[in-house]
C-alpha cells in the first residue's frame, strides 16, 4: 500500500491537476509552494515535465490548453519544460496555438518555446493555429520566421488547413506573408548580385541560417 508520504504526494498531484483543469490559480500555486513537494525528482517530473496519465498532458500543456497566462507563468517559474511533448508529439505551444490566446503563445515564445516543432503527424504549430482560425496567433507565429508552406504527412500546409475550415482571413494573411517574403527575397537577391550575375544573398541568408 501507499506510505503516508507517497499518498500525500499522490493527493497533492491530483489536487494540482484538478486545480489546473478548473483554472483555480490559488490552489495550483499552493500545491507548488511547498519546497518538499518539488524536492522529490519523481514528483517534480509529474508536476512539471512528463505527461500525466490522468490527462496524457504535462501541467504546462494543460495551462496552455486552458489559456491561463497566470498558471503558465507560475509553472515556467518553477521550471516546467516549455518543449515537453505528449504521446502525439504535441508541445505546450501546440496547445496554446489551438486554444488561440495570443498572450499565452507570446509568453511561451518568450520562454524559449520552439515554434518550429512538429507533432508525430508532421503538423506544425502554425498549421494548428491556422486550422483553428486564430488570426492573431498566426501573426505571432509568422513573426518567428516560420516556413508557412511546410506540409504535414498528408501533404497539407497551414493554408490548406485554414482553407478547408473556411478561415478566409487566415488564408489571406498567409498568402500576403508569402508574397511579401518572396518580394523581399527577390529584392535582396538582386541587390546582392555581382558583376557576374551570381546571387550573393539567398533564402537561407534571408532567414538567418
């Protein structure tokens, strides 16, 4: 059976996850407040890093899914893994893009989240936001110099996902961004041509690679 300490840890984890699910910031903070709870490496993994068997998501994924800026901030300050993945390969940023809160997306990006991560089906974070029609989130992600025409395993890009669901504004934004990027690339390429006509600046240079 459970010892008193293990049972207390188990209950605190359940209390914490329920607090996240109900967006109860005060209870979640209380569960994280005790240094003894976080000193145990296994418990720390459950609270902050690995996917939970209860939801198959990390705590930060749950907070991003429920679009709670305050809970995300609390978890990040306690060392939550900003790029943890669940069984589908989704990261907290995937969940934030799906929920559509630009503040949470910006918060995770500022914390160092990798905006280029793909899930196991090859779906990008940008495609996730586009499929949900989250215009502001799409704009934020495009500012990270993402490749907006990267296809998933089914061959669909962010534009395809947006168009399939009737998100015309998002499709227009993606097309506009692609057109602007193409013009910028061509302008820089022309400026970089030498006397021999060779291109001195290419797409990789434009993207800082």
